[in-house]
C-alpha cells in the first residue's frame, strides 16, 4: 500500500530488518517485540519465541543474569532493577505470608530496612541474630522459618561469613540459604558452589564497576529462580535494557579491576595499621587466594576529628556508595546504616568515627598518601 508522509515518518523502521553480526550484544531498547501473526503470539506462550514484552523478558537483562549465574557456578539467574529488588525477589521466592526469616544483624542498612520495615507488611517476620554465634542462629529458628540470610563479606564491618556452617544449619532444619555476595563478587567467592541456594548482588557495585548503573542480580537453583522471575515480572522490578548492557560491559573487566582493587586495598590496610591516628582497621583475611576484597573500614573515634578528616580528603570522593574505579569514602553512621537502631549500631561497632573506604584502581602510593594526609590534618592533639 502507498503511504503518505505522516505515516512514512512514523513507520520509518517498518521494513524487514537484515540481521547484523555486531561484535557486542546490541541494546534491545524496546518495550515490546513484534509478531507476524496470532500463531506467532501463541508460539511465545508455548515457549517457542523468546520475547514478548520487556517487563517480561529482554535479551540484555537476560544476558546479565546468565553471565553472573555462570560466574557463580549456578544454573540460572535473573537481573533486576536494583540490588534491593533482587533481594526482595529472592526472599519472596522462598517466604510467604506467615513465614519467618533468620537474618544476620550485621548487614547493609538498606537491606535491614527492607527486612525490618517492609517484610512485616507482607506478613513475613524477621529475627536479626548475631551470626558470630551459631547457637544463637539455631535457637532462633522456628517452625515457620524458611530462610537464613546473610552477606559473604558484611557491610560495613567486613566480617567474613562462615558459609559452610550456615549451609549445615540450614540443611539440618530444612531451610533455604540466601547470601548477598556484593562485596566479595564471584571473583573472590562463589557461595552457590558452597551449597547456598540463592546468591544476590547489587550489580550497582563491582559488577557494573563504574558508578553509572543501578542494577541487581539473583542467581541460584533453577526452581527458585523461576519463582523469583515471576515475582520480578509481576512486581515490575525488571532491569532496563540499557542498564543491563552497561552492567554487562562493566562485567567484562571484573577480574582485572578486582585484582587491582584488592592489591591496593591490602596495601592501604597495611599502611593504616601502622598509623597511630587509626584506632582500628577492618580488612578481612583469607577470603580467597586471589585477595580479600576492596573495602577497608577504619575507626578513627577518639583519635581524629571526623569532620576535619572528611574535609581533608583532597581528591578522594565522599559518596554514599562503593565499588567504583575511583577511591571513595562513605560515612555509614549518616548514610548506609542511618536506619539501623542506635543500640544495634553501637553493639555492631558502627561508631561516630567509622569510615568505609572503597579502594579504587589508582596508584596505591597516591591512595595511601591521600589518607595519611587526611589523618594528619585531623588528628586530635
Ligand atoms: C551489600 C549490599 N547489598 C545490597 C545493596 C543494595 O543495592 P542497590 O542500591 O543496588 O539496591 C547494597 C547497596 O549499597 C549493598 O552494599
């Protein structure tokens, strides 16, 4: 049929496409996929066509979910709009109204808020427990408990979780385990291979790696990921194609970034341990033979003026996040752990002098010099 100008302008892309063999996956920046006829739509629902509508599925988030699953040694994965939505999808795949979760006390503040403030509205009860005491974990398991939740390296105090102990407790009580592996990344730690059922990432952090993406990924057992995927579709917490594409691009350099991040973090931790202006240095040991992660947390309470320390950081960025290629610092008390009740914060060691350092990939000597300068400028006489 011949068409007039206004119609041709709208349908400019209506000609059948050639397929191009681009080196990298293109961005499927489309909200929906087109069908040739009604049989073609039926074929989708019979599992013959891949895609229908981007909230339901799109090649870019699928590529990210599958890539992280493969790196974690898990059969399946799903990408979501953020780390928190991946956590929620994971939880809802194993817990429903009337169920109970045992969670570590020592977790990211945003996760604490989700578990403490939102899950009760879904009818899911959560008990926060000191996970350094395994008896306490077992003692708090009830007949309604379905899940044990923790982080492989905790935020911000960098405690390394004993995954095999958690898996054993869970198996003994017929429970699921879910681990946030954001700080460790699959480069240093693969909880699924240690028997954990669900592994979650804030891909906003090291997977994206450049502080320009907000995304989450959940990987794990096939049956659980199938359930989690349906939560993502029905709750509308899917990841956009462009964000997924950026996260996949970042993921390609995960190994080289993590290697440098960890080397620099170890050098900074060693230097700060020698510095009298620092009361305590938190940096894990024995995470993996490849290194111990890239976050160093320090406590300067009573030794330095905290406000002066932050003012003296020169080129180091103050940001309420972590894991970019640039070194940055955050102040858990007023940002990530603001919502954690004061008594719990005190008990955990989240003090007014606690500073979380996300060590970047710059020259290690420059990073050390920047922190030594800030400590010197802020030290209390
Ligand atoms: C360990 C950990 N898990 C989950 C999240 C939440 O991720 P997002 O901000 O992508 O929702 C964060 C955010 O800082 C985090 O540090």
